[in-house]
């Protein structure tokens, strides 16, 4: 989880997470959407990218969630693009 509120007007936080495969990507995106809607009354503003692409972006108020297969994450290396952001949480 990256704090980007002082670096970009598009969001306050980026969450970047990896999954093992496309099936897991679909299930994880659906579970996040369901849990935030049901337990926190937060609805997704926009969801981009079909799970088959290996990358889904979920836009919530102030938070962008990037769910990626390992291959996509290794290729795009979003953490490096936002190297100046403060890392709030890293789980490996």
C-alpha cells in the first residue's frame, strides 16, 4: 500500500496486489468489491480491465486497487513508477 496523496491528485492511496492466476484475480476482485459494499457501504466508482488481461484496476473514493498476475506485476513494476511514495504496508 502506497501513500500517494502528496504526489498525485488521482487518489490518496494505491494498493498493489499479486495473484497466482486469472481465476484468482477474478475471485479476489469480486470479493473486495462485495466486502467493501456489504461491510463498509463503499461502492466501486469504476472497475477497469477484464480478469483475462491479468490486471484489474478498481477505483474507490481515494483508493486505487491494482490486482495483477505476477507476470503483469513483474513487467509493469508500478512500485518503481511510484518510488517516491511512502510505503504504508508491504506483505511478501
